[in-house]
């Protein structure tokens, strides 16, 4: 074996390095164990934080599976929003009298009577520039809430008023029933020869319904009757619709009307104002009511 190989072999079989004392090795082991515990605790906290975020990230808007179920929402009270006041111009003072309703029409545009009227909602025609507008409003006057339906321009107009609440759907249904009757009455009053006079109210008519039959009031006699007469379908719906000629000691009358599940309407006019026979009168009344009802 040459001298060149001897030196590496001798170094390979040299003595092992001295052993570390036992106490020193135990201390090092404890330090390593404490380090592992700290790493494990930190990892667990990070994992819990991630789990706390995940339900939010995994929630779906349509609840279509997958992820964590969202928590049950806290019940919230239901409420009906208060109506938003509607801006209407105040009518010029020269058009306002003691009998002016809370809302009125001037040249086809709806106004409120004065500044003390608060308009909570409107329905129908508000600004149409027509001769025969029709519209309605929920108003608050002096702490009271009222429904007002108006047909026609001042001073040739008819009005229905009712004290009620601010339920817009109920108000709209009420107005839709009032419009055709108001228009039907206004048609007779506005188209009769001579100066404008208010129409004859149902209570003042010489006829009335009794058991779905149109009869003469006391002091009158029915001379002629037509069942299901020719008439405007809105003003005179076909619910027991009838027309009669009534004789009274002072004057004869034409009356056409309907009686439908508690709702009735009567249109009355003296004979000779626009016709002398019941059939001719009905045809002329239908024509003017068609024009006013649109």
C-alpha cells in the first residue's frame, strides 16, 4: 500500500467525535417540543379563522345547495308606506266658493281648492285639456282623509265624496264605479237645451227600483216600460236595466236605470226636453252619454 493511500484510510478509521452530555440533549428536546406545539396552535387558529369566513363566501343568493346554510334572518315588521303627497296647483280664488270640493277641474286640469288641502294620491285624468275630464284624489283636510271623484270642468261638474282611509287600491275601485254614473248624469245636464242646470239626483227621481223592477214613486204611474233598453253600457250596465215613462199630475218623466247587486243608478228628465217618445229619448241619451264616457 503506497504512502498516498495510507493517509486517507487512517483518517477514515479515526475516533468518533465526543458524545453530547445527556442533560444538554434533554434540554434541546424540550425546546423542539415547545416549538412544535406553538406551530400546531398557530395553524389551528388560522384554520378556525378561515372556517369563520368560509360560510360568508359560500353563501348563495338562490340557496341552490353547496356551501354552508345561511343563518335564519331576523323577522322584520311589515308596514304600508304612507302615500307621498301629490303637488297640485291652488285654484285661483275667483273659482272657489263655499261648495267647491277639495279638488276641481279648470280647463281640463286638476287643481286643489286651497293650501289647506293635502293631496295624498290621484287617479284618472289630471291634465287632459278636455271639456269633460274625470279624475279622483285622496285628500287630507282638517285631519280627515277623504276620497273625491270629480267629473267635468267648473262650474259644470259633478262630485262624489266619501270619508275613508288612504288605501289606494280600494280608492281606485270606488272611483271606477263613480266615474260612469257621474258622467252619465253630467251628460244629461250639460246637453239639455237652455242654461246649465244640475242633473236630477237619484233620490229626487220620480222612479225607484223595487225588487229589481223600476216603478213609479207615490203619485206617479208607469205608462210605458222597456226592458234591456238601448243605453250606454258604462252608465247603464245590463243589470236589470229598464226604462220607463211615468205620468205625474204636474209632468211626465223619462227614466232609465239599472240595479246591480246593491249598486243602482237612475237618469231622469222631463218629457219634451229633448224628445217626446221613450225610444227617441233613449237613443239621444245614449249618444250624449257615449260622448261623455269616452
